[in-house]
C-alpha cells in the first residue's frame, strides 16, 4: 500500500468547492476499469487506496446504504423532495475528497429518486411511482439540478449516473428479456408516458445542464440495466456527453444468490432458465448476449468509448464463477468498453466479494453489521479475484 499524505485543505473539508469545473469527457476517451462501492458505511481512505492500488481508475459510488440524517439519504424523503440534506451532502463530499486523494475518479450513483425508493430501503417492495406520475420526474429533475450544482466543481467527479437499474417496464406490460420487436412495440405504445425512459433521462439532463454544462452523464438501460434493454430505444439521447451503461449478471438464474440455496444449483457453463425457456450459457453465449448493446451503439453511430459495463459479477462460491468472470471480461476488453466490477469489499453482503475466495466470512463480519461498526475482515488476492485484478493492472 502506497503512503499518501492528505492535504490540510482536505482535512478542513474545503476541497469540495473550489477546484473549478473540468471537461471530464476526456477521461472516458480510452477504456477505464474500476469497481463498485455499495457499502453501508462511507468508505475510508484505506478502502479507496486499496482499490486504486489494484489499478482501478474509477469507482461507481452509491450512498443509499449510509446512515441518513432523515428518511432517505440526500433526498430527505423520497415521497416528496424539498431540497438536499446538508448533513448528508457533507458526508458525500468527504468521501469524494478521500477518493480524490487516492487518485480515483467517481461516478455518483443514487439507488433512489423521488417516487422510486430503492426496494431494500422500502420493505423489499418495488417502488413504481416514478414510472406512473411525471410529478416525480419534476422532483427528480430538481434533485439532480441541486446535486449537480453542489458537486460540479469537485475534482473527483467523473460522471453522474442518473439512477441505478431503472425498471419502468417491470409493471408496464413487457417481459424481461423480451425480444427486440416486442420491446419496440411496447415502447411505441408508451412513448411520452411516465414509462418513457429516454424522455425521463432527457428531462433530468436538461435540468443538470442548467447548472453544469460539462460533467458527463451516465444512463442505465431499462429492465434493471439489462444489456438487451437498449434495443427498443429509437435513438441515442441528444446530449453529447452521455455514457450508456448496462449490467451483466446473465444468466441470473445461475449467477445469483438464490441459485446457491437451491437443491440442485444451476451451473456455469450449463443449461439455465433464461427469458421464456432453457438456454445453454457458455463463453459463446456470453459473447452473443453482450454483443447486443454493441450492435445498438453501432447502429446509432455511438462510439464504443461511450459504452460502460457498469456492473457485472457472480456469486463467488458458485463453481464456474471464475470462468464466468473470465468470459465476461474477455468480451468487454475485446470491445474496448469501460467497466466496473461488482463489488469491492462490500461491508454488508459478501456474495460477490472475490477477495474472500470461496470460504465463509467469520462471525465478526456479521457482528460488525449488527453493531454498525466497520468491516473487520482482512482481504487478500485470491484466484477468484484474479480475472479482475490482472486486468485492472493493464496500462498501469
């Protein structure tokens, strides 16, 4: 671990306001490799240093698990946004300061917006209000206008990821992983309504550009950012500083936590439930599936350096997980898109923390969660992490 001296300005918390806006679209010109931070506690300096020491250049940072001053972090209350919560904003800026010291760029990634409270903060209930009522669009635009005004000059910020894994389609009448023709038909019927995801993004971007003309914006595909869910978008967004993000956990029936609890877990490679039937998933199928956002981008003259695999992963205890990560990363690297693995040293869920290998975490891990204390478990390089770690070092 390299020793880093924290400037006194950072200790005083004043770095966040005065660096001057930077034209950070240039950061995304070549493939950038990073990790996701979805921790319950704001990451400390050692956390960001460790990620950068592996070779990462950016971190996709979510704050929705942090302790809020009110009902919902930063928002105050997702039922009705009235303004940023200053105490929460101070926490976020302090984390950005630490990331900057470590030499990492940050993509700010909310899990909740007005009318769309993240399910895990909502009694595990999917919140569809944002996709039913454009009044919540207006509140979301106000939130992002305020947040962009507060963060636009911070030197760590490389993009605003407007919302994590939106799913306006979920209760809207089109199946997950429906074929492209069915998705396009669905969109034509819902264009202009509150379920119109491209129009929603446009409304948020317009609000951001009122106060911040330079910071890039990252937008997830629909249906929880599925790689096949850009297929119904008739065109790219008008803003030229947009990064298009998809997530890769397919086939979810094999890579996810519920699979490990079943009597006969699905394997990778193997025949796995997907969409409306059973499908063979292996290196070739991973490549074929991930080709879909590439084809959509090519069709609309979007360069590959505007594509991001914002999340990908599999349960670390799953036999075949290491091969899965190899297959996904080989495909992403060949396509020269940006990527961020899920996840780095998560302190509330160990399922995709590859530095832990395939063993169980000690009791102290769970006790720290119950006590609201920092994660005490030491991490090490493992064979499970090797598909990721060896690629983080590329170009370093």
